[in-house]
C-alpha cells in the first residue's frame, strides 16, 4: 500500500467488503422457494426461472457494465473532485433500505438498497467522476429486477394487443374470435393465446429498458431520455401487435403449425419493430433539436504527469475518509443486527381463520353443506409440501352436489407460517397448470349476516382435446382472497402492504391465509358464480374468526 492512489482506495475497499458481507450473508429474508440468505444468489436465480419473467437480466448486467466503462472513458480524467458526503449518504441509505426490505420480506427492495450502496462505493472510490459514470448504469440495473409483481400491467398489454389484432383482422376480412387474450378461428383452423411469457411484463420491461438506453446514448437532456423510455410503451404495443398479426395470418393461411413456427421466432420481430421506431424517432428528434444531441466519442483528457501520481481527491485523504468508512461499517453492523432481530419474529399464535388442534393447519372444512353438498377430502400433493415451507398449513375440500355430480366447487385454504413465501400470487399457479386468464375483476360474496366478502375473480380457460382430437376450451371461474387477524384483502398487493405495515411498525409476523374457490363454467358464468356464492356463504362463516367489514 505504498502508492498514494492505492491508499486512497482503502476506505472504498473496506466499505465494499462490508457490503458484500451484508448482502451475501444477510440479504434475503424469504427462504420458502429459494432457500438462501444471499441476495446475490436470489437475484441470479430469478434470471433463470421462467416464472420470474426476467431472463433478460444477464443481458442488462452486461450492458450496464459496458455503459459504465463507456462513461468512464467519456468523463474527464483529471476531474478528481470529492463526493465524500454523497458517497457516505448513499451507503448508509442503501443499508437502511435493505433493512426495510428485509423487515417486510421484500427482496426486491433489498436489491434497490444494494444498488444505492454500490453507487456510494463507486463515488467513495473515484469521486464525482466515478459517481457520474456509474449513476445511469446502476439505475439501469433495476431492469434486471424481477417485475412479476407488475403482472396486472402486463395483462392489460396482452388484452389490448389481442383486441387490436381482432379489429385489424376483421378489417382485413379474416374471421377470428377473441375470448379474453385468446384468438381462434371459428372453424378451429388455428388458436393462439397472447401469453404472458411472450407479450406480458417481460416484453414490456425489456423494451422500456431498450428505449431508455437509446435515449441515454443519443441525447443529453434528462427529459428527452425519460421521454424515450415512455415512448417504448406504445412502441412495445405496436411491436407485439405486429407479432400477433403475423402469427394470426400464418395460422389463417397455412394452419396451426405454421402459426406456431412464426411464434417461435417472432420475438425478434417485436425487437426489430421497437428498435426501428426508436431509432427513427431519435433521428427525427436530432433534426428538430440538434443542440440536444449527445456528442459522439469520449473526451479523453489526460492529466499532466505531475498530477498523475496525486492521491485521488474523490476518495480524499485517509484522514478524511477513514472515519466515514468506519461510520459505514457501524451502520452495516447495525443492519446485520436488525436482520437478525427480524429473523427472531415468531408467527402470531392466532390467524384470520380457525386453527386445527396442531395450530399449524386451518380447521377442517365442513363435510356437508346442508343436504345438497358433500365435501370430498382433497389431499395435498407431495410436490406442494416440498415446494412450500414446512410450517405451511392446509385445509381443502371439493364440494360435489348430490343432485348433479357435475356441479363441483373446490375450496382451499393455505395458511402461512414464519415465511410469507407460502402465500403467493395465484396467477403463477394457474399458468403453471395450463390455465390462461381471460379477464379479472373484483367481486363481493354476500354473507348471511349482511356483510360482503371482497375477492378477486378470474375468468380462466383450459385448453384440451376432445375424443376426436379437436381443440376445446374448458371455461372456469377462480376466486381468491387473503385474510389476516384484522382484515380481508382481495388482492395480493393489498396483502403485501398490510403485511409490510404489521412487520415494520408493529413487529408482528401475521399468519396470512390464502383462500381459493374454483369451479367450471361449462353451464354458463351466472350458474358457476351462483355455485361459488352458495358454497362460500355456507363455509366461510364456519372458518373465519371475524366477519369481514360491512
């Protein structure tokens, strides 16, 4: 450590090492699906999990590294102004953000804390020059975070694309029928579902990131750069619309297999359409606003020889930055202690549903509902038990009408233990079981005491083949809600917000119950909804510990 420049980097190295310990050893609070304490492993695992819809993550990381290298070449080399205050504030804030994410069991928030902390390390090690160079690449890394929680936005993109394709096909004289996000020919020649994996939030996030990069590399103005990111939204719609139309045309002219072949490679079409629209818009903007253009080429300014050996003022002298680095180390140690404290939170003894004698499972559901419904016992599969945490509770029955055995209603309750990862978005399970969601809405089930039970209602379809080998669609209804000791939440987002408040402000680890009611709708949606209403009105008052708000 004889070199002044190496000595000046010592505080940044210490802070970086402390950050690695924090985020590697105490980075992830949810260990139900991915059993790791490492934030880095959790994040990387998501990039290779199809259900996370974030397979573009490695590409985002590589692009961020290239952008940081490019920016360092562009920034004047002699600009060694200190950024000590900003660096310390960023690292302390990043550690605090991580503790908040850990407390509410949201690893995505912890990733945000890690990125803020990482920028602070860069600014401490290289001053304002490194801070400026790393700012955009680190922000860009947010596009590598799994955005599956924004699935609702992706659903409306898919729905809009399917409606647009239906309208254009009708204008072109192509007979097509749309059911939610599914498009099919009346004669059964082809059928296609505008699936989330191809036209949902994954496509939207990746293309918005592409728009942001094009704007960043082309223009100086923050507003123009942000505008190009927003432009990617309508351009993503147009690109996906072109993709679906190409698939529909191939299916109409050449049959289902041709449409599937187009589907296999048409992701490139979306990328080319969006990239072409962005580049054309950028060129037109450059002509209209030539002064807004980002100058080409890096500015390579070399310092005089006598300045080359000076300590980096971005890190300051050892006397100036070592106390700050030690302050960061103290905050990191406090953050580690905080994560350990939240690990010790025991699940609440009570829950929003009645408990069985073992206090793990919900109380058994009634075997009979009046004289018309018989509740058949439904076992929990070994796969479910292996996938979810060991302290997850279950109670479920399949209710069958004695008057008509084709009338069935499935009722299931999953109760969380210490780890809330046993409570997940039901849309994930439905997609994994082959169901496609055509519509969603909020529904309130009426109870005998006059109260209303709020729930999310999904209209779903399952594609199958009949005895003749023809494709058929089995419609169904799927309702779900979440219940705690103090509230009933119809949405997963509402449950997460309530759970975050309880853990962060009251240090209470709520045992949330996830309730599902499902039935087929072959006889029509009104009849299916009436069946669900009848079963819910009879079962829920026997299961809930408190009535829902009126």
